[in-house]
């Protein structure tokens, strides 16, 4: 992949993503479980939990009530399921998924509890996802596939996204998630998806209307044949677009309009472009843009 010559594109990417990741935020209270901060809630959300006997809320933190603090993960999960169902009934959790995330001090560690995916941001727990840069070479140039999210999706409706990407559910691994999502979102056969190459992680932490997104994205690259055409299987993608590296860079710099790429996917694409030499290290804003991939919004 040849290095890009424009001096404006990388500063524009940095400006757009730095603004997205530096969203003004209120004070957060940690959700402390077994001595570790496993989530973070703004004051309004924390105070809303005071009425639930399963939780102990103070001005300093949110925690499980004493009996649940000593309970097994299954009991904690059941108690939080009741809390989440109540919040859903009140309209606080519009993106209900009927899918559970494992919440733990580290990825793959024993879960402290399981939580409905649609409540993850509300409680500010760390989540994990797997994304794939679908790449192909045409006319000697590297191209990347983008998908457009369905306008019916509760999160980032209608926005452009990576060819493949999805949250890692409780009990699932990174590779299994890649293979499953590759088929559902792009019709990529399992034996092809299994060739995706792990390429590190990017970290997204930002305040959103539905809470705090704190997500680690496992990044993968997948080389696809030049005649490959994506075929969505689950109705969650309504368009696919193949663009060269320069056009991909321009897309992730877009901040408004119909072709905005999700922040998560933009970081994954930026990571791909930087790793594959799309920009020289002398390019304006190179260091600043590179740092965004693992930059975290500070919590007050």
C-alpha cells in the first residue's frame, strides 16, 4: 500500500475522532464488585439505582448489597436481570438484545456476573468485540469493504461500519465471534473467516446518551478474493461498499452526513491504514492519530 501524500487527511481524522472520544462527561461512580471497579455510572444513573434492594449506592460508589456481595455469579446475574427488566420497562434500555455479556476484571477471567447486552453501557461495564477489516487487492491497490448498518438498529443506525463486527457474548471466544459474525454480516464461509489474522486491539471509551461505552475491540485483517461480493444474512447490513485506501481514509474523517463511519469502525480502519503504511511517520498528526487507538476518556 503506497503512502498517502495529502497533508490534510490525517489531521482531519484525528480531529474528528479526538472530538468523539472526548465527549464532555459528568462525574462517574465506580461499580465496585469484589474490590474491583467493573463499571462506571454517572450520578443520575447511580442515584436511580438506590431503590433496588440488590444494590448499595453511596456518593462514592455503586456495589452489590451485602448478601449479594458474597453471593455466586449466578445470584448476582439474576438480581441484575430484574434491575435491567425494570429499567427496560421504564424505557431506559431501548437497545435490548436478549444476549448476555460476561463482566469480569479481565477478558477470559471468571465472570463476576452476567448482564444483558442492552444494559452494558447503562452500567458502564467493559465489553469486548471482534471486528474484521475485509481487504482485497484490485488493480494493484488495496481496497477495504464497508457495510452500512440497518436503519432499524438501535445503536448507530444507518452508519457505515466495518465489513464484520460484533460483540463477544458470554461463553463465546474471539475467533468464534469472528466466524459467526463473518457469516451473518457478509456471507463469508467459516473456512474463509478462520483465516482472519489477529492484529491487536483498539479501545473505545466515551460518554453516550445510553451510558458509558467502554469497549476493547479485537482487530483482525482478512484478505478476500478480488471477486468477493458480501451477502448479508441477518438483515443488519443494508449496503456494502468497496473503496481504496485513500477513500477509506477520507470516509473515517467524515463527521456529518450520510456517510459517517461509526467511531469503533473508524478506529479499526485507522489502525489498518497505519499498520499498512498508508501514512508516513512524518505525516502531520501521525503520532496523535496513532495514540487515539488506545486512548481512553478520563473518568472524573
